[in-house]
């Protein structure tokens, strides 16, 4: 689903996924305390569209390279999820899912990224990992805020809503995903 809103800026994130030792993982970043928006929050690598990017998928790949050193050529883009609005900033986020190698050597940009967090999909699907908060209005539409908890880390906001959408797809495809490299 595409969202258009002239008052919001287009942006994109990459959801890096990989298969390792019998299970799928999703890679997240913790934003540094130095960035302008969403300080210290868990997110996916990404950021605002620049005209020289040419497309939102290239924005997601460029930002992933800048933030965690993930080279665009080392990502197999699998698809695009629905756009999400952010709260606390004026972005429309377009998420892209990409497969990466499991033992990739990342290089973090310390201004933007405090750490990388790898979470098994199976854990994110466990009962009790996710809770729903009271419905909020975002862009004149009701939205269910989700919160995912993993080892003291809280995934909230647009990242949690994007994650929910991806996990719904994982559940629908369970048993059909290849075990080598998606």
C-alpha cells in the first residue's frame, strides 16, 4: 500500500534477513543518541530519500551502507512492504526486505548506529513477545501500535508495525521458505 502525503518526506529502510544454523534472523540497529530523530530506538537501517538516489530501494541500500557498511551488491532485494507513517518525525517509510549472508562483516557509523541486534524470527513469533497498545490516530487513520520485547530491547513505533507486517508474511509462508539463502 502506497501512502501519499505532501506534508511528509519519503524515506526507506532495509530489513536485512538471513538463514543461519537452522533458523531465520532479522537484523536491527539501535540508533545512536547523536541522531536528530528517534534517539536510541531500535530500527532498520534507512533514512530520507535524496534525489540522486533515483528510487526508494536505492535510498534503503545507500542508507544501509552509510549506517552499517552493508554494500548494496551484497543484498538480494526480495520485495517491498506497505508504506508506514512515523510518529515524532514527518516521514513516510517504504520498507524493503533483503537477504544477506549470515556472517557479514559490518562497519558501523558511530554517529548513526550504536549497535546491531540480531533476533531469530522464531523468537519474535513466540507468544508473549508482542503486545498491542491502545489504538492511536496517525495520518487520520486508526493504527494499532505494537511493542516487541527481546532481551531487554523494545521495538516500537513504525519499526514494530513494519515488523508485524513481515512476521505475518513469515507465518503465511512457514514451511515454504528455502533453507539455504532466501
